[in-house]
């Protein structure tokens, strides 16, 4: 992919009346009668997004049912998958609820922590680069 850059040699903004390079100039320096030059430079390639794990942390007080409910409500897990993830967190201390781009992971962390806090449970959710 290339970007067209027009660089003016003079301070004059427009010599008037000319649109496009119809000067018949095949010299290769891309010059024309208006004193402008068209430079072509490679455009920066689009970067692939990084992914982030959204992780639930264990605690001693949040009810298991609430964690299962959170996994279904915010991570669209089936009852079966939600139970497996909840038990993984309960037994191992943490577990992955899902993997997302940075902005989505940040939003999931925010809404889950906010929901837990408003429900008066200490459940915590964090994100970690994959
Ligand atoms: N350990 C909690 C209990 O025994 C259950 C629990 C599971 C809490 C997962 C948080 O992310 C969590 N009630």
C-alpha cells in the first residue's frame, strides 16, 4: 500500500486551473508546471492486534453460583463451561474467562468488577497479555 504525498516547492498554494498531472512529463521526477512534486512512500502496514486473557481470581467469600452467573452473563458461557471455569478458579486460584483485544478485555474487567462490587461480592477480575 502506498500513500501519495504532494510537496510544494513554492509557498504559492495554487497556480490555478490545473487538476492532476496532465503535463505529459515522463521524466520520472513527478514534477509538473505548478511546482509541486508527488512523492510516493510506503504506508505503514496495519499491525495485528495483541490479545489479552481476562482472568477471574479466587476468594473465600464470593458464592460459586455468582461466579457461574458472571461467566454466563458477561462471557456467554454455557452452564457446563461456566461451572468448569468456576471450579478451575476455586481449585487453582485463577482461571481464564475469555481472550479479547485490549479494549474489549479492559471493558470486561471493568464491568465484571463493577458488577461484583455492586453485588457486594469480593470477586476480582484482571487482564494479562497473552
Ligand atoms: N472460592 C469460592 C467459594 O468457595 C468460590 C469462587 C470461585 C470464588 C471462583 C471466586 O473466582 C471465584 N465460595
